[in-house]
């Protein structure tokens, strides 16, 4: 069952170690613990990566969109664990990444993530990033949850 809970950026910062300019998920909704969630990222013209990617035609780097998908999944997993000390979540693989449409300043990215497998501390997710109804990027990726006393 979907929780009616909406996590804002301050609550997400309690789940993830990322901070600006590397925090790429600002809201989490449609949470089904350990299964799925929807994350959101408002893309601003002031993002530091736009200075070099590209000065004459600002486009969000695809690898950062995949990072945003992974952060959405990481926030879902850490929220689902409901542990006192938030564990670290580490990327392990990125598979089948596809970039379909550019993401530009002013876009609101809606990221749907769905768990496809869990083996112990390793989770595998499918993620899709949309702007409006347009699919912009998708990937399958896995990450490992580290025990809090071993993180860092």
C-alpha cells in the first residue's frame, strides 16, 4: 500500500549524505516501502554543471540524471529500513542506461524507481526520469546498503 507520506528535501537530507550541489532529489512521494517511489528534482539555471555543460545550450548531464534516480532509490531504501542511524548506500552497477530527451533549466524531473530484486544488502532498481510525460532517461542499477557502523 502506498504511504500518503511526502518527504521534503530536509527529510531526504536525513536519509542521504548528499548535499548541494550533489543532492539531486528534493521530494519523495508514492512511497511503497522496499518497492517503489517517485522522486522530484527542479532543474535550475543556477546548477553549477551548466557552466560547462554547455555554456551556449544548457543540458543536464545524463550521468547526473542517473545519479538522481539512484538517490531516489537510496532514499526509498533508507526510509524503508527505519533505522536510528542512516546507513550509507553505495552504487555497484549501472546497466542499460538510455538517454532519450535532454533535460534543461526550468524542467521538473519526475523519477519513478522500482525495486526488481533484493539479495541481502544489495538492491537492484529500474528507474525512469520524465519531464512532463516525456521519458528523458532510464537505467537499471544496483546498490549496496552498508551497515551504519561500517559506513564512511
